[in-house]
């Protein structure tokens, strides 16, 4: 496992590790993954002789964190959402506030 | 004393529920300092409940089957208004807003919840050393671990602090500590007991079950807690299948897989377990040697599926929904800092492994393959159960080890679950029952049955107790 992969994994997990702990944690994770990757072949598998190890498996997609891209709704979408969701419930107990950055709906 | 013995005393009037409870509380007061089985004891409320039971009995009020019986709970089972920490700092101040179905059923049966027991953090561990609130020691030898993750529950029963306790079993967390502490532990069929109100670790593997000093007491608890629950859609009806014990093993076919007697097993432990199995043959049972090759992969399959489900379940512990949020400049930073500061190393390890095996590049190679093998293993076991009634072997490959010995070596610690994970992967019932000792340390015999055959497994265990 590369440092970059480990950093992505930490990000995905909502965790950080201290510098002192990092090496131990990486080594533990690698040894556990090494152990569990020794799964037997399934019947009819094409890649005979290869286990589940990440060492001989090509990821289908690059192991990178995809940044979330936030795009503001356009006027048409805003109008559609306003029509779909009433601003106040029938029992008048819940009223929508501060949607689309405006309290004045 | 067993539940049946206590009940007789209550009925005859030779002992009250309050006197019984005070005896147990006194024992906890004096001895738990050196064991650390309990995180909290509800002495005040328990005494009030015991007095109510005695008052009800005196006025001829109908009594539940567990009236006045003290029971301890693992700290991941919710009791309304009480702390449920799951052994983690992140839930240190969490108060349950509702009670688990098992708790409601126990209380409706008159049981007295005496307190909450220590456990590995979020049930991640096999020694109760990963608890954020200190280690629990094995009452048989306090220099050794009690096993885990239900180590507090097992230690409480073994030390005589309670007649019965509830634990949860995701990969052996009831049976392995039961074996290491010399008590009886039962993991029911998946779906026999409601998981509503259990803090989840791996939802397709978790199951609540009892620990006690006798199989009879295990059955007494199962009669109360088992059965369908609308709050858990995986539950099913098995409660009718806890009859009186038959007392015979004639015509019983016992399967013994060679994979349960591999190099991982301590030789002295192997001969004790084989001797125990031979006892059944001496009483008329037939021994069938089995070869179940997929058992060799069970631990690998388990340590892919379990962390994957754990990573998902533990996502909610972020300081926003649960836990105390740490300081941070953004929500993302707050979450990261909360989880980093308030989760322990073993929990973090499993979250990292779980997210790795579920990541888009590796999900086919790890998770999907493990799920396929889990299905194949279950089919292989079901085929074996067409030939045999039960499968027997050791519960743990080793006896209780010294405190701290395996703490920094997670892979070696995981190997302690090598014979127990099978039952969770296949969803079948499994009992661990004391069958001897090596150098003074207890050994467990594991008895597994077909899914739904909880009663059969307990029946066979009861027979062992009666001839031992």
C-alpha cells in the first residue's frame, strides 16, 4: 500500500493518525489484508492461480478520492423544488426556513 | 446457583429475591475490583425491583419465569435511561432512549438487570483489552485475559457475580470468552433473538445470546428472549423449540471436521476435546469424520465481511449523531478529530480495512469474493448437516493467554476466532461448554447445529453436562 493510498483510506474513513502511529497502522493493515487475500479460487475463475491479493489485482478505477463538486441549482430547478415541496406543512407546524439562501420565500 | 435452584428457593420461601440480590451485590463489591467485569452496577434500582418481586410473591401475584433472577448485560445492549458505551469513549456519555427487545422481554419475565459489563470497544477484539475503560481479568487466573469481546459478561458469570449474563456474538464473542473463563456460552441461530437495541458491529453476523454456568440456564433465558420481533425483520420463530432435555445421544451423529484439528490447535487442548467427543461415542453416538475444505478460508472471509460491515455501521459515530463533537474549523474537521480522538486503535484498524475492501478498485477482489465464499461455505455446512446432527470441535485454539501478550499483534489475536467465525458466517447455532482444562485453564467444546436447530444443540450440551 502506498502512502497516497493510505491517505485516501484515512480520508474515506474520516480518520487521521499521528506520525508515530502511522507506520504501525499501515503495517497492521497490510499484514491483515495479506492474510485475508489468501482466498481460494472460485470455480471457473479465469485468472487461475491468483488470489485476491491487491498485488496481482488491477483496480478498475484509480484509487483516488473524488472531490465533491457542488453546483448551484439554476432558476428552473429552484422553481421545480419549490413547487414539489410545500413551504409549510398541512398542520402548519413545520415551516421551511432559509432555503436557497433566502428566508423570504 | 442455577436459575432453577433460585426459583425453588423463592417458591419455598427459603430465600427472597432481595436476599439473593444482596448476596450477588456483596460479591461484586468485594471482588470486582480485582476483575473489572462491570462498568456500572445498578444496585439501587435492582434492590427496588427485588423488593417488588418479593412483595408481589407475598400477595400471590403471578410471577414471571425469571422473577427475581439477576442478569448482567454486555454494554452494547440498550436499557432505557442508562448509559450504553459499547466500551468506547465516543459513547461514554450516551444515554439510551429505548430498551432493547431482549431487555424488555427479560424485565417482563421478572428478571432484574443488575448492571452493564465491560467489552472490547464496539465488540472489536478477542480479549476485552480494547475497551476504553480498562481491561477485564479472567477470574480463573487474573493474570490472563477473559477472552472477548463479551469478556465482562463471561467474567461476571465465572466469578459468581451473576447467575447469567447476556453477550453478543459476531465472530465468537460469546463462545470464546465462555471457553476461556470456563462457563457456558450460546450463539443462537441468526434471527432467533431480536437485535433491536443492540449497538451493531456487523449486522449480518451479530447475534445476542446468553452466558451461564449450565445449559439449563441457557435454555431458561432462550425461552424468554427468543422469537419474532417486529423491530427486527431478520427474526423468526424458534421459541417453541426449547423443550425439556431428552437425556440421550443414542442415534446421534456427530461430525468432526479434520479442519478443526489443524496445526493452529494446541496439542494438549486437541486431546482433551477429542476425549470429550469420545465420551459421546461411549454413550451410543456415532462419530463421522468430515472434510470441509472451506473451513480453512472461514477466517479470511470473516475478516473481510466483518470489517466491511463494521466500517459502514461505525460511520454514524462522528460526534454529530452520536458522541461528543471535538473542536474544528469545519464539520469535516470536527468529524475527523472526533473519530480520531475518541475511537481506539483496533476500531480504526477495522474501519480502514473495511473501507479498503469496499473501495471501488478492490470490492470485486475482496468483498464480493468473500460474500461468494460465505455462500459456498454455508452450502458445504448444510450438506454436512444432511449427514450429521451436530458438528463438534474446540471453541478456541488456545487457552486464556497472559494479559498484553497479543495486544500489539492483531493478526495473532484474530486467529483466536478461527473455529468460531464459521457459525456466524453460516448463521447457525453454536454452544461452547466447558470440557476440561490444560494446566488449570478451562477449555471449551463447541457444538454446532443446522440453522434453527438451537434446541438440538442445547440438548446435546445438556447431555454432556449430565455425564461429565
